[in-house]
C-alpha cells in the first residue's frame, strides 16, 4: 500500500461504511426533517426571508447529531478487535486519523447540503440577503469540523459507542454553552473571572455568531482551525502513546501542552484584527463611503474620548465592550486619513458614588457637567440579579466647538456607533444648527383638581395645564438628531420662524387660505416642505364585520387646493390593499372586569413592504416594512408636473393587489366593501412622492389672503397686515425647493411610530430634504426585515414538502435502491463461491 493511497483508502473505507448500512440514511433523514421542520414550523407565521432562526438553533442540534456520527469511528474498531490491526498497517498515524476525520466531515457536509432547499425556497418567495446565509453555512462547516474532531478524540478514548456518544455530546455542549454570556455570568457569580476566562479562550458561540451575521472574520477562522487541529493532534497522540511505555504520562503531557497552545493562540489573536470579509448585501459591517467622505474632508482633526469602566469591573456580558468599541474606532481612524484619533479613559463608577452630594474639580464632576454619568446595568452574582454602575460613553471634540456626547454605548448599539459618531461630527462642521418647524396638532388641557390635590398629599406636583400630544415623539427624534425644532401652529401668532430650513406639516386640519399662502411662499422661496395628510380615519366598535363595526370619517385637511397646483393631491377615496397588517384594538372585548384587546386585520391597514419601496432613493433604500395605517393614495398629475419642470420621484406604493373605494360618509363598512371590486384591482397606488425644482408662486397675481379674523380684531389693522404681506411677497427671491408628500399621518403617532420602521422613514425624510443623503447612507446600515410575498395554501404546502420531505424522500429511494443492488451482488457472490471451491 503506497504512502499516498494509504490515507485515501482509510477515507474511502470509512465513508462507504456509512452507506453500507442504514445508519447514514436514517441520520440524514432525521437530521433534515428535524432541522428543516423546526425552521418551517414558524416560517410562514413570521414571514421573513432570512435564516437567522435556522442558524441560531443549528449548533444546539449539532451537539447531538455530530457525536452520533463520530461515536463509531474508533469505538467500533476497538469493540471489533480491529484497532490493533489498523495500527499494523504501513501508514503514518496522522493519515489514519485524517482519513477517519475527512470521512466523517464529508458525510456531515452531505447531510448539511440537505438543508439547501431552504435558501432556494427563500429566493422563490422573497429577496433574502444571501451574505448571512452563505456566512451561516460557512460557520456551520467550521463548527461541524470542530465538533467532529472533538467527537473523534472522545471515540478514541472509549470502547463503547454509547459512552462515546454521551461524553462527546456533553463536551460539545460545554464548548457551546461556555460561549454564552448567560452561562459565563453564572460561573463568574460564584468564581469571579473564571466564566469570562473560559468564554474567551474556549467558548465557540461568539465566533459562530459572526458567521451568522454574514461576516467572515479571520480570527474566527483561526479559532476553529486551532481547536480542530488540537483535538486531531490529541487523537493522534492517544493512538501513538498506547504503544509506548508510560503512555498515560505522555498523553497527559500532550493534553496539557495542546490546551496551553490553544489558550495562547486564542487569547493572543482575539484582540488583534486580522481582516474580515463582509458578505452582506449592503456591507452592513463595513464603514460606508459616506463616513469616509465626511471624515476625510474635515478641516481639522477630531479627538474622540472613550470613557469606560475597566474590563475587570464590568459585568460578564460587557467585558468585551471596550474591545468592540475600540475595533470600530480603529476602522474609523484608518478611513479618516488621520483626521480622527481616540483615547481611552478608564473610569470607576464607585468614585462618583463616594463623592455624591459633594462638589469638586474631579474628572467625574467635570464629566457629569458635560452630560456623562454612570448608568445602571444588570449583573448576576451567585444566582442573584444585581445592579452595577458603569461608564460607557464618548465625548467628541472638534475645533473650539462644544463637545458632542454619546451618553451610553452598549453591545447592541456598537453596530450603530459609526452613525452615532459620524453624524455628530458632521453636524459639528455645519455653520449653524439645521432649523426645522413642525406643524402638528396638540391640545392644552386643564389638570383635574382632585388629582392635583391627591398628588400634593403624596408630595408630588402636577402642573395646572398639560399638553395632550400624539406627535411629540417626532420632536424628540429631531432633537436627538441635533435639529433646532420649533413647534408652531402656523398662525399669525406662530408663523414660520426666520431661517427655517424645513417645514413639516403632520395631520393638518381645515387649513385656511392664509396658511396655504404661507406654505406656498416658503416653498417657492427655496424652502423644503414635508406634508403627511390623509383623507379618512376610522372608528372601530365590537359588533358587525369580523366582530368589529368600522366607520370611516372624512378629514378636511384643506391642502389639496394648493397641492394640485404642483401636480399632486391627497386622494379622497378609501384605499384598500390585500397586503395588510394586523393591529390590536383595545377596549373592544371584556373578560369579566378586564378589557382585552382584539386583533383586527382589514385592508385599510396597508402594509408597505420592501418590494414596493424605491431602493434608488436614500429615504427608502434601507427601510423595513411599515404600517401605512388608514392612509390615502396620492393623485399624481404627470402633465402638470412636467409643465412645471419639476423632478418627480415616487418613494413607495401599495401592492399590485390594491383598490380604491367610494363610500358614504358616516356609514359602516359592509363585507362587500372590504372585498376587491368585481372590476379587479387598481394596481400599485403611489403613497409617497417627492418633487424637486422651482415651485411656482401660486398667489403671485393675487393679493395676500388675510389671517382669519378674531372676534375683537380691528379691521384696519388686518388691512395693514395684508398690505405688509403683499410688500414682503414682492421681495421674495425664487429658489428651487423640495416637497415631500405622504398620504398618511397615523403612522407618525406616538403609539405607532415606536413599533415599526416609521421613525426611520420620518428622520430619513427630514435629513434628505435638510442636509442631503449622506447621513442616511450611514443610518441605513441596519439589517432590514425582508418580508416574503403573499402565498396561497397550496403554495405553502408545496414549499413545506420541498424543504422538509423532498431530500429525505430522495435519500430513502436511493438507500432502498442501493440495498437492492447490494443484495443482488451478495447473491451473485454466494453463487460463485461453490464454483470457486470446486
């Protein structure tokens, strides 16, 4: 037997031994049915075209299935007394070990290939990001190789297959669970530092998660390569040392040396960036070109100061936080061309706690004045949940300007650190803060006297007046993004402030001629305007259709007269779409004394998905699906827009299975009103549009309208104001502006905007019109929710069969065919035996 063919012969022997018995076929069938079945059990309920759930549960399954592959590789040899015979073959030990390992590895890859119908199915029903899928399978291959080497090592130490299986399974679960923050935290609670040490040097979970996200980091490859090599080497030593005197001493020494080598290599390279490959479709984990452009174009360097609690004082789940932040800052430092540098300052919150209530010039006091304070995080010690105070904040210094602060950075926000930091740097380079005026309804209410008295007795105070405001979250978003926000009513007392860059109008009601005049003047003078208005709202009550009585109510927003002058209008018909979402209506059902929310799904609750968004525009290029609640379709007058020489950009539309309905005002909707009309669907309806260019002065040849008269207003004063407005109009210098119109405002209400992609839509629109699209490109670096298309029952049934049972059925057919052929070969051989004997 030649040296070159010796390892190959072992590989061939072991691989075919799987398929010469029912073991291989049973294993593949059970593996594919279980893994694919678990994934498909929730796929159509979630409706997302990704495999995150699949890869999150795969390591748990591999901890059971891979020991089942490896348990027989050496244990069966020893049980069948062929172990010593193998050692007498003229081949080197490493070839024997590698032959068995590669046979198990190829068999595992073949079983894993049985799950490939899932990405095929995803490509048919949606538009998945193939980067995380490819990365997930690469991680599954590396993790499988590691567990195989571990299982083969354990099999070489055992004579019984069952014992080998149990020990290998426990060992696999050890390496998987030790990489979880939760388990490391429990161990650290009783043995400080031990859980973190094991997690850092041996845990595989963190390394696998990187592949799952679609990032192939060379440090993760190195981890799996080192651990796989270590256990293959230990397997080789365990075989060779059986023939040596003092085998246990030599083997124990080899185990210690290999463990030490793995620890040194893993800890050494963990903190050294060795390069990585971002496989995601939009390079979610790579610094954007927009960030490079902003940082590279700075007129002066930026100094970033990271204030963070030392690693040894951090809770277990946050011990790698400093390293993760530093890695991100290192990337930004490289692409900035020397315009960004950073320093790390270690802070212990206990010092602040000791000085609480005292004033001084300590660093903690100065940081607190800047807006940097320690905050509470959860920690687990000795099976008890506790609270720790930690620092994790950034201060950004640029020129002589006031430092910008990122008050807290947690592991889940590290991926967004590029935007948080670069956006602040960008705004620090502006000559002035961008100014926005928000027009949205709110109500001032009087506080109840009894409640005030009760709170006063409890030592609390309630203001005499409070504001009931459904759109206050919009102001909070813009304030966080460092906009100067003015909340106005667009009245004579509260006009558009001087220097306003963008005017935002949400949920307008009964706008008068003078308000339309002000909007027109602002737009024609080069301002930017965002309008979110709709034609109807609905009331729900717990009787009638699907247990809910639904009545539409018309809204008179008063803007169509002006908007039609620009070639767009808010539709007055009811918008319906078969692609709708479920909402919960509270207070419509009672169980005893308790109110229970009722889920409702009707076609007015339109769901806008990625398929109907304009991916070529920064505003919607990276948005997730959002609820266009009770919104209206937009009426687009293309000839008018062309006549005005405006640039038209559709942002998002309804699905092709949408329609428009006319309905008497105040009447409840009937089942027929919620069904598609006999004439069929109306197709995609424009729901959001942006117009750019020089807008006409609609009131150019007309006198300026008067503000609505108050009861005691002096008519002569009103006339003087009208003349003054005319003079101001003549001084207006026309300039190109931007108008963004959306036929819905409900999705910007506080209760709704918090639970979807509407917040990103809003701030993207504000940024695009006020600052341009650079920041949006950075903010868009988040995984988006990729919704699958609507499927019928038979289509769902077919995809379930294809992913769960098609491969197992093929394996069963092939196994049956091979069994028949082997039986025939055996029968022919038995017939030839007597002839050869004669």
